[in-house]
C-alpha cells in the first residue's frame, strides 16, 4: 500500500510563519512582545534541550523568552515564590515549568500555582475544566499538535473510529476529549470522532487497535505498536519519544507499520516539532488574554 510520511517539521514551519505575523501585529499594536518565562529546575540533560529548543522557537517568531534556571536542590517553597513573582509580573505572558521536577517538589502543587491566564501548557484545573466543557482557553500543546497534523494534512476524523493508546493527562486524555467533541476551532473534520482510550489495563488491546481508522500511540514504549495491531489503510500518529542507544524512536514500529498505513508520522520530525509550535501559539494567546483581547 502506498503511504504518506507526514512531515511534522514542515507543518510546524508553516504555522510558525503564521504566528510570526500575528506576533508582529501584536507588537505593533501593543508596543511590546509576548514573553515566555521558562523555569528549569535541576540539570536533566533532556529537559535542558527541550527548554533550549523552546527558547530558539520563541526567537524565530519574535516572542521574548526568559529562562529561570534553579538548582536541583531548590525547595518547593522557593519554586512557589518564583512562580508567584512571575504571576505578578505584567511583562510575563506565559509560564512554562519544565517537567519532570526533582522529587522533593510536588509537581501538581507547583503547576496549580501558575496563574490560569499564564498557563500556556494548559495544565491548570481551570483550563482543563474549560477544555473538557468544550470552551477551551488554551489547548494543550501536544494534543493540539496532533490535531494540526491531521488538519493540515487534509485528513478527517469525523465519524471515524480513533483509538488512542495512553491515557496521560498531558497527551492521551485531552486528545480523546478534543477528538470526541462536537466542535473544533480548526475544522468540522477534526472532531466528532468515536474514541477508544486504551491503557495498560485494557484487555484485548490489539483487537481494538486493529479496528481503528486512526491509531494514536502515546505510551512511552519503543516500537510497541506493530503491524499486526494496525488496520490496513489506517492513519497512524506516533506521539512517543524514546531514547535508544541508536537514536530516537517512537512508540510505533515504523518500518513494519508504515507499509500498511495510509498516513504515518515519523519520529523524529513528526508530532515533536508541533508541540513547541503550539506553545508559541498559546504564549501569544496568553499575551492577548492578559490585555483583555
Ligand atoms: P505517561 O507515562 O504519562 O503515560 C503513558 C500511558 O501509556 C499510560 O496511560 C499507560 O497506561 C499507557 N501504557 C503504558 N504501557 C502500556 C501498555 N503496555 N499497554 C497499554 N498502555 C500502556 O506518558 P506520556 O503520555 O507523558 O507520554 C507518552 C509518550 O509520548 C512518551 O514517549 C513521551 O516521551 C511522549 N511525549 C511526546 C511529546 C511530544 O512532544 N511529541 C510530548 C509528551 C510526551 P496506565 O495509565 O494504565 O499506566
């Protein structure tokens, strides 16, 4: 079967150009750029790379970014003090707390402390609630990246069976919410799916993924999804990022699954680049929201 390998990086570049134009307009109208404050605690090398990539992406579209780097021994109280300061600073549009945090800090407690209008990751309960009710303030970045990939490739999920493997609060669960909603801000084709949300306790997982017109893997297990788990002609979106000695790989066994799929995202250069692009979009939206736009 012929299949299309979706180029997430190219889609991300197109959206970045659109955001850059909107940022230029914002600066012209308001005299200052949106600003993202990134908070990095400790020296996890992968987190440092993510934060650096977010900083570079901000630069590309004209968004300012400020890095707050704290020692791995930082206490929860110290981190909360910093969050409170950033919440109160009118020059800061969005706050990004890079996860994971060191074990002495309760992540939920810290994420809940971010002001909902500055919560560009869409982790705050108020923003999750609004999302669940179908009136989102911000969209969570990775799920939004998946929606953009489908939309910008001209694909439809409306009325189709979408199976999502993985039910995390960051990826699988919000993605299931968004794809099953009645309306979408993007297009009527990117909602109204019939969604099956699968996880580690699901029975007969492969039988259910084989029924899916669209299969989304967000598990964190290298090459977990193999060809025998995929319906021929399915659209396959691989959210997984796994570091192996030979390099990055996704949750989908690309070499065996690609030939039976109709569309598939690779790892790297699939969903990953879109996640950062959507963070930029939320930072601009946050800057607007804070001046009542
Ligand atoms: P989590 O570890 O939070 O969640 C993993 C989910 O997969 C859980 O719901 C878990 O089930 C489920 N799972 C684990 N093992 C199995 C199994 N054998 N069968 C069925 N389900 C299983 O991961 P995240 O959602 O945060 O991330 C998932 C992947 O996506 C990771 O590789 C991560 O690196 C990547 N990622 C990529 C991003 C990007 O920018 N592209 C952004 C965020 C994440 P249960 O709930 O029962 O434990």
